[in-house]
């Protein structure tokens, strides 16, 4: 789809979303609109999938920890060499943490990330016999793993659906008037009520793709957005 950009899009009414709050009436209508939004997003982004490269749950765990405050492109560059060097949780557990820091330095916040990766891998090695656990309860006992990271691993490495409350998912869900919550856990539960369980993981990918391609934080392209007829903010933008 051709997109209008620059002055034309701005003139057609993507006024700043800052401060937008879904109304009670919009939230009451969310179940009906959520089904339509899901259908439109599937049609608009048929290629939506996880951007991080991985071959097994351990690689996805490490890549997801590295992706905090870092682009997926940068993480994929770093993990290409990292995954050739470290094959098992025991490898990360045994290395001098300063060596691991140097290996992941370009992803930023490398000391904190190295500490979490090593701590998580020590627990995986000792408590879970070297295998990344496959339940929310066990995953969230690992260093650096909250519900968001756990849902990434469950949904993409184990086929257990989960809503990933990525920054795009939170921002777009509020703009689309699917939830009024900024708290990731509350918002996750709102979306779990609105989206069929089988679509939870894919819905997260779709929202991330939509946030990157069309509904960008600086300038949502509402005039060109196929979701607009079903979007709380989009329906009022430019009116
Ligand atoms: S989803 Fe589409 S219509 Fe809604 S705010 Fe984003 S760009 Fe605008």
C-alpha cells in the first residue's frame, strides 16, 4: 500500500496522540473492534513474525535479554558470533563474566545483560538440567526474565501462546482503544480477554509490525492506516 508521508499526512490529521485516553464507550466496544483489528492486521502484515534469529529456546532467551534497549538488527549481528561460541547454558555459566560482557558490548547495558544471562544460565544448568523451562512460573524465576520475555519464549520457542507487552503493543493497544491500561500486566490481561488464545503470539507480532511500519510513535499515519475505521484514536484524528 502506498503511504502518504510528510506534510500531506500531517495535514490530513495525525495530530499528536499524546494525552489520548480511550473513552468508556470505546472500551465497551473493544471486543467487537478487536476482532476486526486482528483481521485487518493479518491482511496488512502477512509476513509478521519474530525478528530475532534463534535455533532453540536458549538462543531465544539470550537474544531476548540482549534486545532490551537495542535493535533486533544489532542483536542478530551480535548473536551470530555469540551462538557459535556458546552452545549450552553451561557455557554461559562457566565463562568469566568480563569475557561475556565483551562479547555482547555493542548491544548496550552489557554489564547488566551479561550478569542476567549468566545468572539465568546457571539456574537453567543447575535447576532445570540444562533445559530452558517451558512454563511462565518457572521462566519468571530466571534473572532478567519477566512476563514479557517469558511470553516471547513460550510463544516462539514452545508454541504456547502469550501476549507480549512490547512497547509497540502497549502504545498501539491504547491508541486503538483496546485497553486504557499502561501497566503491562493489566494490559496483557485486557488483550487476553479480547483476542482468541490461538492468536495471542501472532497478535503481538502484528502490532509490532504495525507500530514500525504505519503507526509510528512520532507520527501515526492515520490517513493511510487500514485499521483506522476500528481505531479509537484514528477515528477522531483529523476530525
Ligand atoms: S492504528 Fe492506525 S488509525 Fe490508529 S492511531 Fe495508529 S496509525 Fe492511526
